[in-house]
C-alpha cells in the first residue's frame, strides 16, 4: 500500500520514527514531497528555536535516505493544497493520486 505522509504526521519525532520504521519494514510504501518536508522543517525551526538548524537538515537528509524512493518528484500542479490550512491534501504518485 502506498501512503503519502503529510507534514502533520512527520512533525512529531516519535510518530515520524514509527512511520519511517513501518516503511522500512515493507508494510507500507511511504511517499512525501519536498514541499511536505519544507513544511515540516520550517515549522520545526519556527516552533523549536532551540533545535540546531544543521541537525534539522541532517534529520531531513537521513529521512530521505532511510526510505527507498520516498520522494515524489512532481511539480506543484500535482499537489492539492487546502486553501484554509495550506496543508498538502493529495499528491500524484506514479499516475495515482493519493489523498489524505
């Protein structure tokens, strides 16, 4: 099953760790976009000024390395944005739209 991980589930570190482990185990095929990661790490930097920006970048890099083929390489027109919250609500992955 292909699952699009939204910023809201990647923001908390414990949940992010669990979801990455689920993807590594093969139970799900996890996907996300650079835009979703931007949302996660911009929010973390804003909400947690005590976190070292270098370590946040390292975490982002390790996330991408940890989950095979996780990044959806599409342009913005393939992402649906909730105009109320600004959250990404769907993305196109290999011709299939995955929504939340």
